[in-house]
C-alpha cells in the first residue's frame, strides 16, 4: 500500500514544474490538498493534486500536462499530511519543481498573468479584476469540483469550462527574455547564486536558465519570490523551442529544446535528458523504433533533426498528411524542421513543434497505439 502511494507520488512529481514553457495551469497546493470532497478522504492529501492534474489532462485531451504549484511554507510541516507526503513536497521544493513561499499573497495570479496560464482554484478573487483584467475571461479561473469520473471544472469567475491559455503579459515577456540569479546560495529557483557557489551545484545551474520561473516584481524590481532578494540580470535567456510527442493522435508529452543541449527521443534513450517513448508503443512500433531514434538540436533558432536509428524516419511536411508527400529521413541524415513539419518515427508516432501538433484523439489513459490505423510503411531499408 505504502509502496503504491509512493509510486503515485512519483508520477505526480513528473507533473509539477516551474518551467514557463511547459507548465499549463497554476495551482495553490495548500488549497488543492484540502479539497476533501474530491475523494472524501483525509483532511489533507497530496493525492488530490494528482486528481486535479488528471482532470486537466482530460480537459486538454493531452497526457502529461504539468502544473505550476505555489506552496505555502507551512505546508512543509502540515500535520494533516503524512510524513512521506511532507518529505515529497520538501524534495519538490529543493529541486525547484514547486515554489515554496513564506507569503504567497497573490503570487498565483502574478504567475498566471506573466505566463498567460489558467488558474485552478475555488477562490473567487473578488475585487482583483482591476489589477488582473484577464480574471474575467472565460476559462482563466476554473474550480475543480467532484464529477462522475473524477474532478471536473466549473467556472467561478468569467464563465467557460475549458482551461484557456492567454498570452504572456508584456511584463512577463520582458522578464522571461532574461535569466536571473538569486544572491541566496543554493536558491532552487534562480540558480546557485554568486560567490563560490556558482559551480557548486552544476546540475541545478545547468537546468535553470531556460526553465527558470518568472521573478516576482516588488516595486517594479525583479525579485526572488522565495528569498525576497533582488535578482541579478544574468544575460539573455537561452532560446527555447517547445516540441511535442504525439502518438496515435494524442499528445503524450511536451519537452523544451534549448541551444545548450540536444534531446534524444526513442524507445529508451540513454541519459537523463532523453525522451522515452517505450511505455506508449505497441509491439510493432517498439520493434521498429530504436532506443535512440532521433536527435533534436536547436541551432541559431532552427530545429535540426538527425536520424540516429537503424530503420530511419519520415518527415511529413507542413499541412500534409498525404502519403506521397512523406519525405524519408535515412539513418544519420539531418534536416532543418520547417514550421509545421512533423517528424514521424513510425506511422502515428510523431514529433513536431507543440503549437503545430494539436491533440485530436479522445483521451484514453492506456496506449492508443492499438487503435492506430495501419499505414503503409514507406521507409527506406538500410
Ligand atoms: Zn532565491
């Protein structure tokens, strides 16, 4: 039983992040864990975050939709959570996956404003529409409530039942064009800080620049929301391109590609930075797709794809799913991915820019590959 819960919490851990290009909604974790009516269980439960994330995935018809969680520091010692749950939240805080704050105030709304994200909350935010005008827009604030097959969303503010993503506010766009450094050593959100700590925690520094959360503004000054310290400007933020993996019509996950690091995608690529597709593949596609099948790189703003497989890949040029238009990508061949082009590792296993790869299949929690139509393979024989 305990083991099972640990597994669920591990799965939830993969769906919390403060990365502006990947997070899809903002939640206040202290609020979510106390929605007792969702499961009729304990006064507080971290599993409710998982229920809300699942509801978001169903609504967006997409797997793996991460949420940006704001966490009041008191939660780290909340006696209504199990010691295991508290330990998990502490780990998320240490890894910068969630934002732990002494006083969250309206940080949730600030993040939603800066990133253009919907807010999942039962709070009505009365009187805040002047400061955050988008609060009145449909789908920007949705309250998760109990439904037949798990939580569903209802509108508390502004109408609408589907989460709506807006655009980053002008201030958000400005803040997210730069990378920031917190002077506090070991800051999980804004790098390792100055002094001797600069290289002490290389993994964290390495991870931070492109996926850094937005600073909070205090009297117009970019500030670390965790430490309240004024942030230093550490230069332009690395360019990021968000790609998505679509299998059998359903977007399974998104990933951010930066100029700093190529990303390998395949059945089970080596290295921590790889995108593993194995769990979503059927027997045929698993046999066809190599452990590391394609490599993506961002070079001067261009997405370059290189086939690293045994069997090769295909490219579906922008706007065409017609078989005759499918281009082959032989093993070791590279190609610049045009706007709207889709790389196909195997029929129905596709990767492209997230905004050009809509998720069209009805949501099914198990692999949809079994239902994928059989298409003629037109890939080269090595
Ligand atoms: Zn900090």
